[in-house]
């Protein structure tokens, strides 16, 4: 698994996607994909080579992104790793005693299967795993 795992995307919590896009689109010249809705967030993806940056704006005041912004303000919300076998990665986390947010993979943005690993298990970083 280590040889083929890679960073899929970095999720950045923002209060206003339009405002955040001014930097990525107007300064860096990136063409955004989306928006789409998932987990109570409006998501716009920006390509960075083989990886992406996801801008996450709350679409629901009770969403995880809204709560994150309320507690911590804008910034990096999570890092997503693409793994060759999500079920095996989740099972390995469980067997090693890592605390999971998602005990079973679920549908995320773009219909991709995802599972989150709790930040208390990973040195304070919320990790998302996907295939």
C-alpha cells in the first residue's frame, strides 16, 4: 500500500468560496471544478498536478465545516490520501487501534468512497482516506 498511496487532495475550510477563488483562479490561474454539495458543504476543487485543493464552504450551519470555522476559523481542514484498497486501509487502522470517524467507508464528494481517521489518532490532523 505504501508504494501506491498518494495525496488526493487537501481540504481548506473557507467562509466564502467566491472570495477564496480570487486567489486560486485570478492569481494562480487555476480553473475550478464544481461546485458540488457533500456533508453540508459546498465544494469547489482546484487541480494541482496529480492532486487537488478542495475549498469547503458551509452550506448548512450545522455542518462539520461550519463547526470547524466557528471553532478554528478558515484554514486546512483535512488531508486526503488515495489508497489502493480503502476497505483494507480502514481494517488496518482498526486493527492498529486508530480511532476512526467512519467505521465503514461511505460516499463522499464526487461519489467516491471515503473514510475519515480521527485527528486524535494522527497527531492532530484529520485524515480522509479514499480509493
